[in-house]
C-alpha cells in the first residue's frame, strides 16, 4: 500500500489520529457549541446586569425596611418592656405596703403563743388583715399563710398592674396589632419576591451545598436559647389577643423577634443571590478565552478529519485497524493495572488479618 500512497502527514504529527471517526464528530459538535457561546455573551451579560440591578433594588428596600420597620419594632418592644417593668416595680411596692398590717398581725400571733387573751386578739387581727387584703385585691384570692404568700403576692401585683394600666395596654394592643399583621405579610411577600425574581432564575453557585438540607426557614434566625434551641415566641396569629399588660408586653417582644428574624431571612436570600450572580459573572468572564480555545481545538479536529477524507479507502481501513489495535492494547493495559491494584489490596487485607506471609512478623 505504501508503494503507491504515502500519507502526507505522518501519524506522529497527528495528535488525534487515535480517535475514532464518531469521537471526532462528537468532539467537533461539542467544541462548536462551546465556541458559539461567544455569540450569546452579550445577551447573557445584559440579562445578568438586569438581575444585578434587581438585586441592588432589593438591597435598597432591605436597608429601608431595617430603618423604618425592624428598628422601630424593636424600639416599641423595648419601650413596652421597660414600661411594664416600671409598672411591676410600682405595684410591688404597693402590695408590700398593703401587706404590712398582716405581717405585723402574724408576728403578734407568733409572739403571743401561750398567752390566752392576747393570742386570741392577735388571731382576730390576722383574720381582719386578710379580709382587708381580699377587699383590696379581690381577684387575687385568700392571702393564705406566710409560707404560701409568694403566689398570692404575684397575683396581687398582676391585679394591680392590670387595674392601674390596663387601659394603656389596650391602647398599645389597638395600635400595634394591625401593624404587626401588615409587617409580617410585607416580609413574607418580600422574601417570596426575592425567591421568584432572583434565586429561581439564577443557577446554583459552585460549592453551594445547602440544597441537601431542609429548606431554610425564618425561624432559623431567631436568637439562640442554648442547647441547640431557638428562642420561643408567640405565633403571629396568637399575639395581641388580650389587653392584659403582661400579654401585651410578650406580644411586643415576639413581634420584634419575628420581625428581626424575617429580616435576616430576607438578607440571607439576598446574600445567596449575590453569590450566584458573582459566580455567573465569573463564568461569563471566562467565555472569550474558552471560546477561543474551543475554536482552536475545532480547527485541529477539522484538520484531522480532512486528512482522513483525503486518504484512499484501503489506507483508511488499514489505519482504522491500527487504531483499533492501539485501543485494544490500551484497554488490556488498563485491565492489567486494575487487576494488579486489586491484588495489592487483597494482599494488604490478608497481612492485616493473618500477618506477613513470610518471616512470621519478624524482620529477617
């Protein structure tokens, strides 16, 4: 065959001569598609710029919400908590003052044990002091003995606060309950908008593994309560149900905590969108170089294909036989290497179980 045809390009100068025709065609299609990405670069960059603008708008809205919603809600909750504590301190002083006659009467009762007439008078004084306390704090019940007075004292403090400041707590409830519901709905919509307009339209960034876990929730951003637990708060649909000052203070605290947690939840979604945009921008920045390399590789494959098309049929058949022989030898070599690796692993396992096959474990 070499007498009448000599390949103008020797095989040692053709790096792709070992590839099958089908492999060359598949690689040509792949490189052609990669090179075509350069034509789509401008449109993809414009789309990514639009997403970056949307992210900036969401960031600005997020900052506005921090100043106009989250911080004021916390200030309201802190103010109500401080005011409620002040009311409790005042009520505690009033209850302590009201308790003094009963404390004195009980002391006289203890001191007059064994003195018949004086002790009887002391018992009547204790009963009268208790009746006076029940009249002063009717919702708190019987003061009971001094050993069980703490629970009654707490009930009396609560009753005093409710009686003196219940109208203020009702004003807070009427004012902040609608705001609470409106803000929660706004934050739900804002997070949904970030998910729909940004995250769902951006491919996952490299090394983004959180999709293996459960979807993140706003409750993940509540303050830690220790022992891998989060702070427990009153649910939104259960807040502001009572005008009791204690319930109002707890509702305000839960409102501020949920508002802050939802705000952080939105911020985390924006941070994830920013990472995806940065990753996509890095990919777009690589497109010109990748497309140029793909074009060069496509030229090499086309050159190899043109050489084969110029070959006579019998010469092509002969080269195809050599190509198959090379692939067969390479496959056999890989199989031998695999078997040798498996044998070494089995030998190591036997040594770990039985010890070395020679020398009985001792150096020779």
